[in-house]
């Protein structure tokens, strides 16, 4: 992509993803920048292995401060001149960093809560109860001896939905169905939060089904053994209204993947903290009914596979995230499977109300 074309694309994305460019620019005052740098690189922070010998904490803090300060100047230019305002190559990373912090954040979950929303996403507060219900019923799928595989969420009393490509790591095809491989011990941890050692683990006892067409699997959970019951998430039975922008969010466990994302980008987006539960707001981009998929732009990584894509206003699950690129992500459009026999047999239910 030519430099000027890339600049316009970045300016357009900033204008689209930042709900209030002026307020974000104002938040990037000296005190605001200092607070962001301190939160991103607290005294307990340790430099990632990939950057040892190449940078230190002080230089990274200074780099982030410079990026945020430069980003504020670019936002001022965007306000004054619009999306065609010139942007230097050195300013592109600064603008991307600001968009990551304010437009498409990846908020760490602590004690089942996502904390204070960033500037521009204050509306998350109005939906806190529903979001935190989603957080409670979303977990990290793990395999003993291997570690984390992805994300899953509760769709019936003892049924978890995740991706096919997550489930096949511990499943085998057997006749007309699927079962667990011998000797494996998959499980789901409903917590998996940063700097919190408490777990809420349930075993995965069986593979109910793996969808033959879509990147979707249904897993049967073992007994709760004293754990409080969790509420299955509500799945949307109808197509969301796409005539106007729709805010969505995912809850999942983004996992480090240097093969697709440079270490410095991971550092700016995720503070070198991976595999922990996060809330990631974004926007529904498009719907492709022919392949029963939707596109969204929440900030996800590999471990987000199996995350619910939730409509913010109705708090109904509209998609099952399975992958994507830095520009957009893909998910199974679940409302298009509302009459799917495989899901019905597993006891998965869809809401009758439309997503408005």
C-alpha cells in the first residue's frame, strides 16, 4: 500500500474508531500521558524476552510517551483538516498506538470486572451488568501438559461452545461423531485473570459435536462440584441491524503470537500480558450471509479463538470468533444457525427477540 494511501486509511480508521476525537486528544495532556505510561509500565513490569538486549524499561516508557504525544498532534490535525490531512511515516505508529489505547482497547478483567472504561467507551458503563454476566460465563480452555488452547463460553447448562480448531486438539473422529482422545484432560477455567491465582475449573467430559461446515464445536462439561451455577449466554436468533454502526465486544484470552504480530506491537496493545481474560470492545463491520460469517474489529489474538462476539445494546451473542487479521476479524454468524439440528440436539437455545 503506498504511503499516502496508508496514511489516509489510518486517518479514516482513527476517525471511525475513536468515538470522540476531540476528547481523546484532550485526554492526551501531559498528566494523562504520564498516567497511561505509568499504567502500561508499572514498577513490577518486566521486559519481555524478545526485547532483552534491545531495549529497557526506561527507553520503552519514553518511546510510549513520545508516541502518545505525537498521536495527540496527529489527532489535532485530523480535527482541523479531516481525514485527508498529511501524516508522516514516523507518525503512523503514533496514530495506531492511540487507536489501540482508546479506540480498540483490550481491557484486563479483575475480579470479574473490567474496571473504568477508557475515554470514548464510557457507554460500557451503561451495560456493565450484562457485560460482566458475559465475563462470568466465558472461560479459558486448557489441556493438561499443553496449556491454553483458546476460549469457550456457556450456551446451555453444561454445554460450552468454542471453535472446531480448538476442540480438535483433544478430540478424535469416531464413526459418525467425535470423542475425547485417550489420556487427555481438557478443562475450562472460568477465571484466568491477571495476577489472580484463584481458579474455577471444570473438566470437559465429552465432545458433543464438531460442526462439519463451520469452525464450531460443542463440549460437555463435568459436574460443578460445589461451584455456583453460571448462566448460559443468550444467542441472537435474528440478524443485527447493519444500517447504522453497531458496537460489539468480545471476551477472551488473547495469546502471544510473534509469527503474525511484531513484539513491539504486542507490547503496545497488551503490555506483554497474555492468556488472561480481557474485554475487547469494537464494531461490527459487515455480514456475509453466503458463508454465514460476520466481520468485526475487536483487538484479538490467537487465544481469542472461541470468544463470543456480543452485541453491546442487546447483550446477545451474534458471533463465534475464529480468526482474522490486523484489519478485521471473522466470526461464525450464529443467528444463521438458529435452526441448525446439531445445535438444537445439544440444547442450545436462541432468543426470540430481535437485536435492535
